[in-house]
């Protein structure tokens, strides 16, 4: 409304002009309960004619006046719209289509121009305050209820503003079957689930599976054992009770009893058929299969273990070492092998002699005066790998040939033995050891000679012969003969090693050793000091009173054992750690049991 005094435009609801305070004429309000007024003609905008300096006129429309008119028109149209909405709601209520109650607000959306002044005011006027229209319809409509359900809701619990009743069938909110917004969440869900599954498989399932396999492998037991006096291994494979386990390499099946399939495998099973040279040990593998209820064979975890392949037995008897010196052109070598063994000496097969002599082989090796003579022995026994040894028999290089008879013995039970030898014809022979009856009658023609060697001590006696020839280096030959009288001549000379004899031996040890005095003692083996030859400590007191220890070297055919009692005949040979030392020649059972 335009002020008649100052010309300023005011809101229709203002009683006075906001600029000069002049009372404004009252505006008649239409009855809201009547039908909506018909729209009238649009008011014309105020027109002003402005003249310039040349007297030309120009029509100018006041923009503010035009804006005021448009605002007034908008206000009128809103009022008409509210009246029409009221009529429509009344009609809908009569037909029972629209909800009823104070939850329905009939006010339309207001412009900010008309709301700014009323922001400080309440939505509804107080009782003592006259009602002022702020471009909004505040009268509360009353409609007939189509149902009784809404009447059961308390007034305080009813929603303000729009009615909180969901309406179905919103076309614009309908979900689409295919679309990016539907596909992306599903894809993200699958990615999260897949990542979680992979992490669980990689860091939980696989480690647990490896752990189970390791535990299953640990449960398989492989222990060394003996089968038919031969090395073997006992294998215990865990499996369900009553199951059948088939071993591929053995071509045999085993029934599980007590939770395990138990069987033995000989070690030689793995290398019997191999012809090549074998290593000291071999890694072997067993492949078990378990038979299911349907008859299918399922592979189990392979069983791996290591076996040791022993050398073929080879025991040297003569010589018992791998290096010796000889003076004769023939040296007798003796050794022992297992029955059915294959034996080669310097490449020549001697296997045919093995079974005829219970495994004992006697070989006369030709020994040349060239220094080292090598004798190579190879033995391959059943269930063993190949064994070999090389004997070196040294015979000095001779400028003057001097050979002893090849039939010469190296042991004698008599105090003398006849020795036959040959040398270069015309050479001179000198004996550097005790002898009798030297015969050189054929020395000048054939170089043959003979004599009787005398043995002045029990045990090894060395026979020494020297040959000389003009303009030649002399040749010296030494030959050892082991002299041991038979028991009938040896044992009667023995002195008892009792308390008196023990003290006498210690007091006159040098004399007794020089005379090779023979002693007899009875007692147990206290401990073993050495093995080649066997050296043991005997208690000559035989458990009576204080112990009288004696070190004894075993030159008998009996191997002594710790704790057992023996009756020993031996001769004095020295001392060891303050105790006397004897060399035993004969071993017998004790004459009486120990008390």
C-alpha cells in the first residue's frame, strides 16, 4: 500500500507508514470461508513522463512502483490459492480421501520478503494480541475423519507439519534393477570378501596345513633295528585302525593295528642290485598308499630316511698291519673274509678259495728286492659295500742277491731251526746272530748255504745274515722267528705270582726280564688298556686282600673280557706305570672259582 503522504510503499498489513508514520487506509479483507475471488484485471504500472533539455518527452516507469505492484499481485494470488486449497481439502474430506486433524498445515511456502518482519513474532498470536496476517494462512482446518485409527493417537504425539503417513508408489523413488549405484556397493562387497578370503587362505589355512603335514611326518617313526642278523630299519606309519597300507617299493601291503602299520626293511634291499661303487650312506624313500573304502589307493606322505652301508669284512691275520719289512722272496699273507665273498688280489680272482677254507685266504706273495712291494686286496661281500686295502711289504734293494728259502717258517716250538739260503756264487757269508752248523760247501759254485739258527729268548728272535762281494755293497738280511715252546715245556717253568712272587718280581725286575722268567697268575680282568695287541690289567690277588695289578699283553689265541677270570702263563717283559708287565703265551680256565 502506498502512503498518501510521502508516497512510500508499505505492506498492506501495516497500520501506519513505516517512513513518516501517517495512518494508512484500512484494506478490506475477503471472507476466507467464501469461495475464492475471481482474478481481476492486472493493475497497470505507474507511468512517469520525463522531459530532457531539448524538450523531448520520455516515458519512464518507476521500477520500485512496478516491483510494489508485482508484490501486491503476488500477495493476492497467494490468498486466492489458499482459498482454493481450502475448498479442495474440504471436498476431499467429504469424500474421505484426505487425512484429518491438526497435523495438516494449510500454509503455503512464503517468500522471504514477507517473512523477515514476522521472524521475531511467534507462529500464532497470543490471546491478548490481535491477529496480524503475515502472508500465511493460520486458520486451522477441521475435516471429517475417514478412519478411526488417527483418532486414537494423542494430540501431543501427532506430528507437526506434514502428516507422517508413508505413501506407496512414488514413481521417482523406484529402485532400478541395474545401475552404477547398485553395482558399485556389490562390487566393493565382493572385493572385501575376496580379500578377506585370500588373507585367511594365505596366512591361516596354508600355515595350518603345513603344520598338520609336519605333525604327520613327525608321527612317522623310523628306527634302526636288526633283521636276520643284518642291519635294518623299523618303520611305523600312523593310519586309521584296520586300514590297508601299500608300500610301492616293497610291493607289499600291511594292515594297521594299534594305530600304526609296522614293518621292517633290510638296509641291503636298497643297494644289493647296484654294481657301481657305493657311498658310506644312502638316502632312501618309501612311498606308502592307503586303500580307501571304495578300493582307491591314495598316496600318503613319503617316508625318507638315511641308511649306512657297511664295508665288507676283511680281517688281516698275517701281517696284521699294512706295512712290514721282509727278507724272503716269498711272503705269506693271510686274511679272513665272509663266506660267499668275492676276493681279488692284485687283480686276480681268488673267490674260489673262500668257501673251501671257511673264509680264510692264504696267499704267497712274491717279494722283489725293489723296495716297496704293493699287494692290493679287494673284497665284496653280500649285503656290504666293497672293501679294499693295500699292503706294503718292503724289501731293501740288494746289490748282492741274498734270498732265504721260500719254505722257511716264521714260528718255532724248538730252540733252534735250520735255515737255507742262496746268494751270489763266490760271495762271503757272515752270521750276526746265534747259530750252529754253518755249511758253505756249495757257496763258491752255486751260492747255496745253510745253518742252524739258535733262539735264546721266548718270542721274536732276529736272524741276521750278511753277504759280501768285491766291488759290491754288502747285503744284510734280517729274519724274525717267533719262538714259543709247547705248553709241556713252557708251563712247568712258571713261578707263581702270589704275594711273595709279586714282591720278588718288582725287586728284581731287570734280572727277571733278561732271563725271560715265566710266571703264572689267576685273577679277573680289571680294565682294558689297549686293543692291538690287547693290553689289560689283571688283579693277581684274585680278590684276596689288597689288589696286585699286573699289565699283561695278550699273545694267546683267546680274547679276554672285562670281569672274567683267567689263568695266564706269561714271561716278564718290563714294567708299566709302576706295575710289572708280562707277555701272555697261554690262556686257561681258572683252576678254582673265586671266593
